[in-house]
C-alpha cells in the first residue's frame, strides 16, 4: 500500500543516489583528465606534453639565440647515477638539436626508471618540442650497466621574445615495482 | 500502525531498531565514545609537546596520533554527533512521525562501529596505523604509506557510505514529511542548516570516495593518478581532496550554526532575528564552499590568477558568515536573557567561532599564507572553528535537549562548571598556538625549538584541563539520566517555540503519529 508520500520519498532517494554516482564518476573520471587538460592548455605546471613531435616546417630563425640548460635530479630513494652530458647549449629556434643524459644503474639488480620533465619558465613548455626523448618510455638497465640516453628537440620559432633561457629538468624515478605490477595486471587481464 | 507503542526489550531493541529516537541516541553515544578516543590521542600529543625533546613517544607513533586524532574527531565524533541530533530532532521539529527511510537509517548507524573498530585496529598492525595526517596527501599516503593504508581506505569508504545514506534520509524526510502548513520558510533553522548540509554531504562524500579509490588503484593496481613517475601528479590529489575537504568543514559547522540559532532565541525570549537572511546566508556559504578549495594549497605553485581568485572567493565567505553573527547578536539585543548552560555554550560558540573566522581571514590572504602555511597558526585557527564552533555547539545542544530526551533536568551548577572549565581550558590550549605559529612552529612535529617551550607548556596544561572537563560532562549526563530531577512540562524552556516543545516530556517513543496543526 504505497501512498503518494512513499512514492515521492522513493523518487527523491533514487535521484539523490544518482547524484552520488555522478559525483563519484566526476572525481574518478573527470577530475584527473580535466586537471591535466587545464594544466596543458594554460601551460601552468611546466610539463612538456609527453608526445613525440612531428616536424611541420624546418625553417630556422638564425637571428635568435636561446640558451637551453639541462638539469638532472634523482627522486628520493632512486640510487642511479643520472646527469646531463652537456649542461647547456645555445640553439636557434627551429633548429633540431640532440643532447644526451648519462645514466648508470649502481645497484646489483635489474631496475626500471622513468624520467619526468619540468620546464622553467613554465610558459616555455608549449614551445619546447621533443622529436625523440628517453622520457617517452621507461628505461630499464641491468645491474651495474650504464647508458647514454638521447633527447632531440626543437624550440618553436613562436617562442615569446622575452624568453632567452630555458631550463629543462629531468627527475628520475625508480619504477621497477610499478612496471612489474603493470605487467602482472596486464597479464592477468589477458 | 498496530499495537507496538513502546520499544522492544533487550539488546535486539538497539540492533534492529528503526525508531529515529533510538538511532539518534546510539549516534550520540557512539560519537561521545569517539570523542573520548580522539581526545585521548590529543592528550598523548599534548603530553609529548609539554616539553621540547622526545619524552614519551617516538616520532612515528606521534604521526599516527596526529592522523588518528583528526580522522576520529572529524568522521567519528563531530559528524555522527550532528547526525544523531538530526535523527532525534528533525522529525520532532517538522511534525513527522519518524525519518523517511527508517530501515536505511538503522544501517547508516550500524556501519559505523565496525568501521571505526577497523580504523583503530590499524594502530596494532605491522608498520602502525595511518601516519600521513588526516589530509592523507599523496605520495605520503601511497608510495610511503604503511601497509595498513588499505584498511584506512576501506574505513573511509564505509564511513562515506554511512554519511551518504544518512544524508539521503534527512533530505527525503525534510522534503516529504513536513507537517501540513509547514512551508520551507517556516522550518526551524536547525532543520534548514541540516537540509543544506545533507546536500553538501551527498555532493562531496563521493568525491572523497573517488580520492581514496584512486589511492587504492595507485597502491595495488599499478595506476599513476598521483605518481609523477607514471605521468600522474601529486598536486592532483590535493585538488581532489580539498574539493571534498572544503565543503566538509561547512558540513561540520552548518549544523552547529543551526543549534545556536535554536538556543539563542529560546534564552533571549525573542524570535530569531533575520530568519530569511539566515537561510540565504547558509545557502550562499554552501555554494561558495565549492569554489574556494585551493586556498588550502596556495603554496603548491598556482598561477597568480588562481591565487587571486581563490583569495577573493574565500574572503567573500566572510560576508554571509558575518550576517549570521550579526543576526545572533541582534537576536540577543534587548532580549530578556538568562544564562543557563546551553546559552553559555551558544554565546561562547558565537564569540570563539568569530575569533576563528578572523584568523581564517588572515589565512585567506594568499601572500601572507606562505608564512602561516602548515604552522601552528593553522592548528589554532581550525580548532577555534572545530572545537569552539562545533563541539561547543554540540555541548549546548545536549544540555538544551536532554530534558526533552530523558524527562530529567541536568544539574545546572555542574553544567556551568563544565562550561567555564571548558572555556578556560580551550582558550589556554589554543590561543597561545597563534603566537607559536606566527613565530614559525610547524604543525605535526613531535619536537620543537626551545623558544616555543613556555607557550607549549601552557597549551598542554590547557588541553589537560579541557580534556578533564569532558569527563565532568559525561558524569553530568549519566547523573541526569539516573538521578536527574524529573520534568514533565512539555515546554521545558519557557522561550521554546519549536514543535518539539509541544510533545510531552520525556518525548514518548512515538511522536506526531498524526501531524500537528500549524497556525
């Protein structure tokens, strides 16, 4: 014997439960991509976008010189040796450049690393194009091995005129466990 | 309706009850137990900080204490206490026979005890309990967390489910079960503030659930929501957390506003001044709470436009809040005031909450916040709003309504003693923390520079006094129930005008089985 009031209560409760589901979905599936999209669109956290750049035109602006500095950092608990082989170069906007970073696995076990870039000033991030970068992928190294990791980049010719120095920093993280976990999750879902 | 007029007998009465008064009572006792548990954690913290250097506990355990104190007080003590008041009072204030969804109500409550047992049990696990602060910022709570963090995550999920069910119930009750003639703008202020609070809870508790779910994924399933190494961002955690966390602080304070909006008119023997503006102010505070979250994280490196936006939006909240304080004071103006214990707590709440509001305005200033951030100044600020704002209002509510609940009058002398000891203890604890905070003492650290020693000793003594006064509170309540002077007048307080003062005292097991007639 459902009265009108009982029906109203039911309808309202279902609507509120719907709001709960919507808000949960908002937190899980909207907020993270929205955050990344906003950071990228506004260029506000110095992240270069993690994608490979395809050269659109190769004109070089030889009138302008931009100084690019390279910095390396180890995330806490990451024992590798990690440093740029060149600490700074001068480049023309539009020109393709290559530098390398040195990495050595100092431990006696296999490890996987991931480098995360950050650019100062952060406004320069969207004008810093990478055509090749070790940061696009996880870098594994066997025990005691070392490697030179390559980075190719082009500074966009539209780089704001007041920017003369760009500092590119890589922080290297130990992702051995995470990589193993991703493998096992991928394997179990097959 | 059948023949059952009284409660069932024995333990199953409490296990299977769907009666709003029984459930309200259980909520209130449970929250009081959690208040004592969270309080004992605070006593350990203050004992360690009595002197500089490490005396009593190790830093690892100290971190667990600060974390558990915050979690237990926010989610175990204050929130369930207000839900308990809502259960007891909302049906009686709107002339409804019970809550709209009584069986779900039972479940909302009975989720809580096992949840907090689970949370407390993490203290005895390998690696200890949560030690990353009640705000559980990633990566402290993911990469560097103790193994027990998974239990913490499930506990947060469970308490979220409980609050969401409780809120849906409150909204459904208020929207559908008001007595004929009680329009929205005739509802008692306590009902209004709870209606708005319930909407805030439904909107943001799922966001908290989302945050801990992402943590769970990062820890166990190889995702990287908050891990920079995998392309995520720890700062995202802070945005998601505070998108929940800022409305959360209004979830705690709005029902407290509701309580003082009932108590002050009763003991001033005047209707609440500016009722309509109170409703609009409460709604604006609730709306603004959604667009100010980043003022908790000015130091993460936001663009200047962001800092400015969050700074101005935050300061805007002072306007509706000031309107409320103005209304409470104006209600008292030229009233025939008597200072019974509930009124003392209510006046102290208004005064001390305003102090907390002022330090909040200082913290809202983005450039100044860089100095105050994560210092004891912040600790002083939010204890003025949480303890004086919420706990004082809860004490006020208990003294105000306990004669209606039990049919016995509490001991006025003991009540006033409890008030004055609390008032002095509270201010002695937290006022000096403003000074040490401004001088640079960081929060959540078990040791400190010698120059902070005197103020910290004062703080600790104050905390012990405040803690002890709560035992007097407990004693007074128990004594009221067992030996209190019986009262039978439905209108316990001569200034009481809301519907709960029209039912007999003590309130019978079933009230308003037929809706009351409103003038």
